[in-house]
C-alpha cells in the first residue's frame, strides 16, 4: 500500500520529468471557500479552521476578507478572526482588501499580508465589484501606495482568466495584460484564476504559455475550480510548464455568487494526494488537512466536494 505522504522510490518517470520538486499550496478555504456559504459559521469555528490548516503545514492560509460586511456577510467578523488566530512562524495569512478603506481595517486588525483583486473580463468585474478593470486598478494602486511603506506582502488575483460567464472565452492576451499590470504595481505574486471552471489542459497551455513569455513562473500561481472535473488535469499541465504555486480549498469549499454555475475550488486534499503520489514535496500533512475539512463541513452541515474525503480519506494502490 502506498502512503501518499511518502516519497515514491520508483525510477523517475520520463513523462513527468522536469516537474518542480516542491509546490506551495495556498489554502483559500477560510476566505474564498466560506464566502459563498449561506450557513453562518461562528468566529470561533473560523479561527479553529485556520489554526488547524496552518498547523497542518500550509505555508499560506488566506484568512478572511475586508470587503464591506453587507457584500459578504459570512466574513463580517474579519477583524475578530484575524485578531484571534494563532500565527504560526513562517506562515502567511493574507486577507482580501478591495480598496483603501478595506486596507485600513486590515491594518488595524494586524494584517501583515493582503490580497488585491481584479478580473480579465470587464463584464465579470462590473458584476463582482461594480468597477471597470481600469477603475479597479485605481483602487489597487491606492492600496499599494499604503501597503508598500507598511511592509505588507501582497498577492494579486486575476479572475476569469480562462473564461467569463457573461462574455465567454477570454483572450490570453488580456489575462497577460492584467497580470503584468499587477506586477508593475508591485504585487509579490499573481494568482491566475479559472473562476468558473471552464479551462482544459490545452487552454491552460495556451494561456500560461502567453503569460510565461512576459512574466516569470516564480511570480505566478494558478487558481482552478473543479466545475467540470478538469482541475487536476489542468494542474498537471501547469506543473509541467514550471508553475509551483497552486490555490486550493479544504474540502472543495467555494464558488462565486457572481459566476453562475461555478462549483467549488480544487479540493486541497485532492491536490495534496496527487502531488504526494507524484513524489512532489509540499510540507503539508494530508491527514491534518482532512481533519480540518471534516470539522468545518460539520459546521456547515454539508458533504465534501473533495473526492479524497468522499472515499473516507483512504488510499489503496500500489506503485
């Protein structure tokens, strides 16, 4: 029986040669995962969730969001959550901030890392934040003017980079332009999002190929949703192209209120199982992540989207 936490001792696969030896998994469950859940989750449960995920070894755990509480009621307790978590040395806890007002709240709550966001599609950006892309960049620039002197680490999100629920296919050149603008403003890392889960491996190759012509792989991450069951296949292509940062959500939580039909994010457990089974290091304990997922799913009263959790977190193949 194979323990997916251990390294595989088989001869190196020629097909999978050249993959990153180590991957950073960015856990987005406490923010992106919970924001669309209607069942209220207590501040205490959110704090336990975040602490359990960071204790599992995840190096980046997206903690909460400082958007207006009326926009995302589930995360209205952002200050209380960020102030109560146990910060693990070496772990980043970015919080989403939409504008300078959100940044002020985040700083008062003790934020050391933040995330800013925009989209590659005008229609989605208007539906999501009631801004054009250029208007959202004015907000981001204002945030960056304060974030840099404060010494904050900043992550940037590009939504709908592979497809838009209102416009359809999004040109790769547009995703590249938006990502480049974020890096030019000084963000440390850009996450390229398949917000509605339409991407296929071929499309990932095309979009990511365009991005890598202008942008370094070390500054890019990918954010896949599993709406059509292609998230892990897309991840494999991105690994082969040199990407080593991937967003995932514990239990497969997630979705977007402004992206009709969008299912949850790629489940952290499913991603870890695949990576560990390929001999790629993450520094994350899969069993602990699974336990954290089960606990938060019990709070929500719903079953997991994660395939790993659906089969009881067991493994049963030989390599």
